[in-house]
């Protein structure tokens, strides 16, 4: 299978603009086939301001449209996206490396995300009346769009992560400047092409190619009013430091995870085993929601570890766009640096005394790419000071912990500084209720893979996994600010009582 990748340029003000004086280039390349020709996508610092000014000019026009008019524009965008679903999935698999079946699921999820927000409607249309907000006075709360919002996405789920930010932003009357991951420039450009084909008003949606420096220039620009960011904790810290003086900017941050799946002795074993494989190895373990710690009741520990290991040795790993059988469950990692980090953490695990059940290593595949095998380590005792046990890293790795008490499992779940997802596999609802109450995470599943996400629910990460500004069903509140009013109708002005001291003086 081949994909068409023709550089068109950045997109602002309703048209594509090619970079003529670049500050650098990013490459559209295939991490699963390094022999495939890479295509250069140049970027320019000067285009950041151009895109933001286009968004600023469009803001008063876009925000004054009725909610129904904005809905109509975005619904047309959704139709274009659906029509181009297969070509988008091909680009996703080509540039990110995921198997095509997984990229198709991501496109379908993106369409569901758009459907959810369109059905949810615009927060800016809400007018909430508050009777007797003060004695004799009614109140009113209206929601207004924030303004120009910078949207910066992560690499492994580029379609879903970008749409669950910019769709509610636009729906609620903001304009956006979007920068997708540097690993998928052709896919990002294809999103901009969909926006252009849908006829979104010029400047409402704008798109930039670039690296981390472009992201910093975008988020730090003085005329950006809000930052919706998905990325690593290290990049998050850099952005937070950059915005210390811009404390007024709305910041919605979704970052990493060190997610745990807890398996109890009363679980449905077959469901649990399949769920753990999907949680750990979909997208080759590179999702923020991937499971990297499996905490198991001692009665099941040896059996589960053995069966999980046996299946890991059989996992089909290969080129995501292959047309031959078997269809791969895992593709490559997205970059050479991630392969190096993955291998480095194997050494850290061994030096820290983790029992090596299956060592992850680079794999030779045809075509050549950034392929690695899964890794499994057994850990007899949780250590909050362990680098391996508490670091987030992207790759198909899991650590097994034996426990005999649910509170011990919860303590290990909460050991790290992350708090995104946890799953409990048990037939006992009381176990789940206790687990959900005590686990310090924003998403807590019962008998489901950690990678399952619904944007009909709040999506939020605690501690290093986010800044506790939930998206999903709460997105409208992150995209708007409330304006409170006390109401004195003209026919009631004679009823308002001024302080006696004022009336006596007058």
C-alpha cells in the first residue's frame, strides 16, 4: 500500500501557505519501513504569528455565529472526515506505524468524538437563571468563548487527541491554531485539507507544522488566550514554566501515565487475560492509557504470569500496512529515540533487581523498522524510589506484582506520581467500589482494558497526568468562561433600596 504525501504548506486564513524561508524541516517517514522515501515538511517561526493573527481576525466573526451555524460547519467537516476515513487511516498507520486495523479504529473513535460534541451542543448558548441571587434580585450566568486557543497534540493517537480538543473549542465559539505531532506531518496536513474542503470560515481553523520550538512559540504567544496541550511530563513542565507570566491563560493539560491493572482471584480469567494483552500492547504500549503495571492476587499470580508470558512470545509483530497474514498486533515504535529509551530501561530494571521474565530488544523485520519485542519483569516488592517502577516510558513493557490484600494493590497503584487510568478485574462490586474510591486516578475501569476511553464522560488526569481540567463531557466548561449578572428589570427600578446613609446624604 502506498500513501500520497505532497507538501502543501501551513494553513491559515483559509488557504495553504508554503514556507519559503524555513527554520527547519520535519519528515514524513514510515517507522515500520525505513527504506520508504521520507518527504520533507519545512516549518517557519514567522508563520506562528501569521496563523495566530488569522485566528484573531476570525474570532469576532466566528463567535457571533449562532450555535446552529457553527454546528452546521462542523457537521460538514465531520462528513468530509468520514468520506476520507480510509486515506486518513492509511496515513496514520504509515507515519505512526500502528497496524491498519488500529488506525481504522482511531478514525472511527474520532468520528464518535465529533458526534458526541455536536450532540452535546455549545456551552455558549446556555443561560442559567438564578432566582433570588440576592434578596429581591435574580441572577444570570452566560458562557463566553475564551478566544484564540492553541491546540498541541501527542504522537501515538494523533487523530483522537487533536479532535477532542479543537472540536469543542470551535463549537463553543473559539478560533484555533492546531499543531499536530512532528511525527505525522502528512496526517496533520490532511486534517487541514478536510477543514478546507468543509468550507470552515477563513481563520476559524488554522494549522502549523513544526517541532517543539514551534509549539513553544505558539503556546507562549501573547495573543493566545488558551492552551490545550497533550504531551510528555517533561514538555508539560517546560510549557508551564514558559507560561508563568501568562498566568491568565487557560491551560488544559493531559500528560503521561504509569497505569495499573489490578487482577483479583474472582475475575473472569479469559476476559482478563485478553484485556491485559490489549492494554499493554495496543499501539506497541505507546498510549498514555497503556497498562505498564499488572498487580495480581497471589492465588492467580503464577498462572497469570505464565499464561501472559506464553502469549507474549506469540504476538505477531510487523509492518502495520502489510497485506499478508498474520495481521500484526504490534507495529514499530514511532522513533529511534524511543527504541533507545526502551532498551535503556531494560538495563535499569535488571540493575534494580527486577526478575527478568522476558527481555525487550530490537527486532529485525522486513521491511526494516523500529520494531521491539515485549518485555516482562516480576517485582516481589514495590519500591517508591525505583526508577524503573516509577518512570513513564513508551513501549510494550509490563511489570507484575503479587499481592494478597486489595489495600496493598491500591497502595501500589497509587505509588507513582501519575494518576491517569486504573482497571480492576473482579466479579465483586464491593471490591470495585472500594478500589474506585481509593485509587488516585481520573479514570477507573471495572473489567475493561485501561486503553478504553469514552469522551461522553469526563477525561482528566491527576498529578503528573494532567492539571485536573477535564475534557470529554466537561469540555464546554474548559472552552468558555462564565459571566455573572445581577438583573434589575426596568419596570422594577423603583423597588431597589439604596443604603440609608446614601439616601440621607443625597
